[in-house]
C-alpha cells in the first residue's frame, strides 16, 4: 500500500507556529478546505495560523472532482493570486508526489444493479470527460497535506502535526485556541473546519437534534486493496462505446443506495494501489444489517452477483468508518469573531463530487468576506451572516440533489433522466462560472471587479447562467419528489424529464440529452462542429456568450487558463 507522506515536512511546520503571536485568523482543522483558505488568506497578507484536528485523517472525505470543480479552483487561484491552486483543476500540473498517490478520472460511470441478477449493460450511463479537462481522484491524506504546504509557502503558520486542537472560544473580543500540548493561541477571528466534534459549535448550541436535511443515509467508508476493475468482472465488449470503468469514478446504483469506487492506482505514474470505497444506504431500506461494518458491507454487495465478484479478493487497509445516520447540521454556524465552515457546519453524502466542490465554493465565499474584514479591522457579523446564509442555501441545494438521486436509484429509467439534467447543469455551471471570471478580469477598472462571482443570494448556482437552467433543475427535482411521494410513476416522470430536455431551447445538441438511448458520452470532434453550428445558428443569446473562443479554448497547462 502507498503510505501517506504526512510526516515529510513535520519539522518545517513545527518551526512556524508561535503561541506568543496574535494572528489575524486561526483556522482549526487541516483538511483541503483549511489549507485552501489558509493559502488564499496568507497570499492576501493575512496572518494565518492553522492547527490540525483529530478528525482530519479519519473522517470520510470527498475524493473526486468534475470540470465545474476545476473552475472553482481556478477562480480561487486567479482571484487571490495563488497559482498553485490552479493545478488542482488540471491533474498533470500537480506535483509528482500528489499525482503518484492520486488517480485520474477520465469518466463518470453509473451502473444500475438488481438483486440476484447480473448487471444489464442496457442500464448504465458513462460520461467521458472532454480532453481539455483533467479531472482526478484525490488521495486525501497527501492532498490535504499539500494544501497546508501551499498555505505555509505563502506565509501561514502551521502547527506541527502532533499538536491538535483541544478547545476554542471567544474571550475579551478575540479568539483563543487551546491545543493538546497545553499551548493557547490567540487570533482576531476563528474559522472552525474540525468537523463533527467542532469545539465552537459545541459551545454555541451543538448539532440540531434532527438535521435540517431531507436526505438520510447510513455510510460505510474505507480504502481497500484488491478491488477488481469492473471491466475485469464484466467484459467491456458488453458495453459498446464505453471506456474502461476503472479509468474514472465508478458508481454502482441500486434501489436504496449506491456504492462509489475511486481508484488511486489507475495511471502509469501511480504508486498507490488502493481504492476508495464508500457505500451509502437508505437507513429504512437497510435497517437489518450486522453491526460490524465489514459484515454489513459484505451483506450488501453479496446481494448483487457482479459486485460480489468485484470484491472477492478485496481487503480494507484502514479501519471502516460507519455512521448509522451520516447527516448532521450545526444549530449555529457563526457568531462574534468565529465561523463554522464546511464539515463543521454540516455533513451530507460524498456523491457526485459535491464534497470537494462545495469545499472550494465555501472557501471562496468566506475568503471574500474575511480579507476585507482583516484589512479594515471591521469584524461586524453582517458579512459573515451573508456567507453563512449562502452556506446553508448551498447545502440545501446539495441536499435536494442527493435526495433526488436516492429516489432516482429505484429505477434506471429515472436515473437515466436525472443524470442528464445533472450533467447539463455541471457543463453550464462550468462555462457560466468561467465566463463570469473572465468578465471580472476584463473589467474596465484597473482592478478586477469580483461582484459577478459573489451573487450568493442566487443560491446553488451563484452566478449568471443561461435563462431556464435553474427552472429546469428545479422542475426535475420536483418531478422526482413526486415519485418519492408516490404521486407519479417513475417511468412517466423519466419521460417528462426527457421531453423537457428535448424541448428547452438552451439545451445544446452536444450530447443528445433528450435521447434515453444515448447512454455513453464522448466529446468528439464532429460533436464540437455540431456545437459550433448550433451556436452560430440557433443558440439563445445568453448561451452564445458562454461559447466565445476564450471560454471554450482547449488548454494544456493550468498556467494558461
């Protein structure tokens, strides 16, 4: 097994933190969100302290990206002048030490299964990532560590890894953080990314007794050796036009749940043979599983013959993490001089790359409020209240997607329709955010005006997007809610969604979104020509603005984006 490099630079970090200094911002936790926030703040001249938490390396975490994630990373890099973050959107630009333990993601594969039956090749969807993108599988121990290194390189103080957060509070108008070695640090503002055991959340009401989320899941997560590639279990020849499943993120779907597989050893330069394994189940449908998580996992996969074969020789290389109800929300997420961010504020399923994506989105939102607060020495809560509301709304949007996805898993026809709307939203969100960023950078003033990427009141799609996109997503989710409520048939609901995709004028002909039979997607040269013709002849004006040369030009280096 590939070992984490988490101790490589421990002495370097050990020399940086100073309990006698008063920092501008202390970040509690050492995950991607903490490291990215520390990097962008430090680059902007903020005196930052980062102290890790006990849950950093044991809590399940997102391990995948999509093209939209890459655009959020690029926004962070451009807006806050941290070029290293741009590489998070283009795998080849990452340092070798990160690439050698992480995996490539050339596709998103969804395979539907029925109990006791072999997987039907007609019940699958595969989206192949266009060549100008380079998505990846994040081996979080090394990636989290690398974000801390970036933060340190730009001036952040990082406590040594054996020193962890013990408690945190506000006293005499400033933050205090006590650590496991007895030190107490001071900062003008505290950002808590420690997770479910957040000391600041605990001091301000704790978690809600019932999460403010509709989606509910039992989650089992680990890393395994010996997981067979699905193309070795079921011949790829049975799946016309599909590329090897293991070259991307694999999602096995079934009524009541999904199983996500993230291969870290799927490219020539990898030195890491493990696979990230995350099983998410409807607690009501799977309430009779054994208490032991390994036995519970086996009890589920054994119901599906091809999954049982895929895991015949698989063994965990880290302890299982199991949660009877994975969802949680904090009752209070901000206050005078403190903010609970990302995993400290809420927790939901790590599916469809939403965990990593939302981490980057929330870092951008909070940094946009923190940098001016530090510069003006103005710590009024109003800007942070706005970010907290955005965090809640973004979480609600994610929750709606997850709730709909769980319902769509009941019937492949419904999943087939839902996944097309999800893909359309991802494509247009990527293009829309890039257009907004380019417009910001090309503004008439001497400095970019970043207001177009701060429309947080717009909700889950927080920037200008083609007219009709938000409404189509909302109608799709409402339609799937009808299926969940028993007031609509899943097949009829799927037909309705496909009909909308065929009817909406802003839906490009790129992938035949409205055709249920078009289940394997490749962004080929002929399709690019079709797209160009559509843009010049039929596309709505607000879509044409997304497909200008500077917005769709292929790239080979993050530095050129």
